[in-house]
């Protein structure tokens, strides 16, 4: 499989503004605005980074016994297989400017609660 969006992070103003699923490319988290206050005097908005309902995380066990946690969408991560997990790990390492020198042994957990694995 070839990842649709291996560079899955967008930045704006020096901060992360959007996250996308590497497998299918759908947006899974981003900056959102909401009004601050209540009633007719709402004049300010609060901007915060939110995980969307389709956000999921997966935890991979590497062949050296270490672990790697990454994110994607629920749809793709619920049917994730090791070869695709390896592509995701490799893309994560490129994005972090680190060597992709490990191999995925297994997919240990997938969390679709938006709360994260840790």
C-alpha cells in the first residue's frame, strides 16, 4: 500500500494546525474556534486544537521490543495490518527527521475514543 498522505501534519504560525490520516488523507484533528462567554456579549473566540470524532491512535510493538504510537482515522486504523503500519512508522520517522531503523512486529492496540492510548 502507498500512503495517501505520508506528510500528515500542517503548520500555521509555527504551530500544528491540522492532522490528517496518513492512509486515506482525511482530516482527523485541527484548530477550531468557539465563542467565549454567553449571551449577546460574545465578542471573543477561543482557538484550540481538537481531535475530531474520527481520530484514532495505534500502538505498534517493534521487533526490538520498543513501541511506537501514531495517529490516523478510525476507519483505516480499525483494519490496519502490519505492512501498512510499517509504512506509517517509516513516514513518521521521516517527518521527525529520524532514522526509520526499526520494524513493526505487531499492532498492539487501537484506541478510537479520542482520548489516546496513554
